[in-house]
C-alpha cells in the first residue's frame, strides 16, 4: 500500500494518513506499506528538521518505523526528485518480501 501526503504546510493531508493507516491496519494487518512525502519542492528542507511539526523528518521517520512501513521517501512529482530512487528501492524490497514470505 502506497501512502502519500503533502510535505508542504497542509496539515490535513497528514491527518488523513494517520486515519487511513489505522483503518488499513485494522482490516489488512499484514499488507506492506510505504510512505511518500510529496511536494518536497515546496518545502524548505531546514523546516523539516525541527521536531515541532508532526511532519518533521524525525517525527515522520519515527511514525513510519512505529507503523512498520517498509520505507519512507521524500519526493517531488513536479521535479521528479526522489521518485525513481524511491520506486527502485520499493520494488527491490517488495520483491524480497514476496520471495521470503507470502502475504
């Protein structure tokens, strides 16, 4: 399951992620999940460093870890930054998961 949220200042986008992840975990607890912070081109990277925002790098990375996401990637659909690399890593990880287990 791919989850995406706006990495810019739209707090609502992040709130949807938290609610939807809880719903999916309830109904499909073993499905692999990946988190994408999109629109990274609209964000000052320095603003993501602080722990004040729920979407700070540290908080999002911890959220992904706590919820057993197989990855968290910062991307930009506009510039393409991070998109190809994220999908390459994602495909490799999903292949390895499928190879060693059945979901």
